[in-house]
C-alpha cells in the first residue's frame, strides 16, 4: 500500500516550543486528554473515514475497526496470523477450498449470537455494488465475488454456509495466503440487520465497545466484558485526533498520551534524553525509488544497475533518515519469511556506475525527472540527495514536486521516469511485496509502479501463491526477490525501523508491524 510518512518537526528548537510544552503540562483537556491514571490514550493523525469496516480504506479506519470488530482470522503485533472468530480452519491440498469453523458462544456487543450466516451476509455487503468506496480486493479471490461486485450476479457461490458453525470458501484459483486476507478490516463480521446509524455507532464482536465519537477531536471505547478472547486489561481507551507531531510529543511528555511515534528529526535527542521509554521494531515497509522500466534509458537493466551503484544509500540513511532503517537488498523486509538476509545491497561505486552507463551507450549521461510528494519532507530530502549523487555520474535529475494525489495519479499512469515512494504491508507476507509490486498484472494501480515485466517472474509468483507448504513458498519468495533485484527495477533504499516512546506506567503494549495488529487488549496502566 502506497502511503506517506510523517513530517519531521524539531520539538525543542525555539523558546516558544518550550513554553508550549509547559502550558500543555499544566492544563487538562476534557475532550480527549485524559490523565494517564484514568485510562489508555492513543491517537490518530486525522479523523477516521468511518467506523464501518466495509469502508476501510485508510489507516485510522482500519485501526478503529480492529478495536470494534473481528474477522475469521487476525494478526498480532508481530504480524503472526492467529485464530479470530474462527478457532480452526483447513484447506485442501490445492489451496482452493477452505473451511473455517466458528468459535462457540460468540456474541455481538448488543447480545446477538454470532452464526455462520452473519459471515456470508457481512462479506456480501462489502462486495455489493450498493456499498460504495470500500477496498474489496481481499475478497475477490472467492469464486463469483468479482461478478457479484460488478452487479453481474445475485450471489457468490464461493461462500457456503455450513449450518450455524462453519463457512466454506471456494476460490477462483489457488491462493495459499487467503487466510491472511480474512484478517484485514474489510473482512470483519458485522451483525445483520445493521442499525441505521451503524457507521457512527458501530456494533461488533471485538474487544472494545463504542462509547462516543466527537469528530476531529476524540473517540472513546469501553471494554467488552464478554469478549471471547478475554476482556481487555484496561477499562477504557480514548483515541485522540492530533494531527501535528509537535502537539503529539508535547501531550506525551505531559502524560496525556500513552504512546507516541518519534519524529525523525528528533531521534538523537530522544535517544539521549528518554532512552528508557523507547521501543524499536523493524517495520513491514520499503522506501524505494521506482524506475519506470518502459521509459527511455531506464528500459536498460545496466542503466538501472548503474543508478543503484551511483547512490550512496548508507550516507542518505544516516543523514536524512537518522539511521532508522536497514539497507535493502531486495523488496522483502527482513522480518518476513523469504527475505535473503545474506544478499548484499548494491555497493556505492561510481566507477562501476560509469562503466555500466558506457556499456549501455550513455557514457555522456542523460536527463530524467524524479517525482516526489510535496508534503513529505523526509522523502523530499532523500530526493535532493539522490539528485546530487546522480549528477556525479552524468545523470541530470529534475525534481518534480506535486501534491500526493497528483503524484499518485502520474505514477499509476506511468507518466514518471522516477518516483520516490514507500510501500506499507497490507498483510504480513512476502507475497504482498512481490505480487503487487512486480507482477505484470499489477501495472499501475495494482502497485507495480516500475512497470517491471518478466514472464519468468510472473510464473514464479503464481507458483508461490499456490504453494501450501510454508518453507517451499518462502524458497520461491527468495528466488523471485533475487531475480528481480538483479534486474534493478528500483533504486533499493531501505526498510524503516519504527521508533516509539511508551510511558513508564504503560504495560503490555508493543509496536505493531501491521496497522491492525495492536488491539490494546493487553495494555494497561500499572
């Protein structure tokens, strides 16, 4: 998933900032700024689009859906797939048919019992053409789902209700990672019929019950005492809407936010002054530059390899990204199975870069455009560093800065030479860093922004998706990733490392590697 990272803000550079911190520390906000002893307090950078999981297209909506609802499966903070509403499931040998068995005695927040028919009705509602604006692709592998979503069918034969306690799925083609798709917010199970104000006052089966939503200010949740997984350790959770990094950090230091992500520009300061509060975890995302393999000199693999050798990634990582990343020698993050941690990145070697350019017939260099989002400060600085370093080997880079929407449209249409991007995992599996990013069926809107095309890679990706055995599938992932890396469709930069601060009084919270992997069920104020 293409997303945009937070701006860097220096928290303490001015006397005004210091006074602001003192002011916040002395005040109490009745809206969402509860004192730490009164409950858990999290934040979002903007208001959720909705509390209806069928409309989950953004991170705040997805995170809130994970508090209120359950899918048949779920992820933990480390990205492991766990049972959800289904306590067990089985697949046939071809990964074409799955049967999910429901937990007994699960109820919705209003006391209604969960039955298998609720699962089918919830998924049909997501797929229905009348439900506008959701991300339905996790459900499209189900046989008949695409036709139903297009309005060409009145049912989805691939979803079969087996009494009150089980649901079977038949897929249109084998897919070994399908159970992970069912852990995504859009596959959450909702009651039927829905209350008329469901998107504003939702009812689910999740660990938290909805209490209040003051738009652009806060959301409040109370524990679900009847939760099938055990009631959360804390009685309440408030989620505040705090757009600015300066304000978030100030509220954290004042004790009115339980956790906060550290701005990049403040990394060294927080490591020096508050090291005991910090938690680090490798993220499931990649920062890279997509090289449009169909445009001009970038069509030549030698040119793309030369560009990789001409960029001093360690220096940029240290100076711009505060060292919060691990160099990439492929597209699969090291935390995922299939990543080859022994593979070496492209070495910074301008002599090799010039030799490769001469071999490709571009000894005198050439001109290209590098697109960036004007709202992303860090990636803008990375773009400037790349521009300077490529100039040393004769490649003249013009930086094109656009708003996020315009840039995204241009990249998807293939109108850019180079574009600096970050890709966040939708589901924690190497497949999510291969099929969308490098399969030819994913050109443009699907995620293949480099327009990389290779028949062997396409074939291997499909074989991997059909391979049920985890070790065998991961061996395919490693092979595919190595083949693509050799073709250099990207400038391979790094995999970020998340850095968060946690209040000393908070126990049981961990940095999630996947956006819906932290449900706050174990977190509590000591």
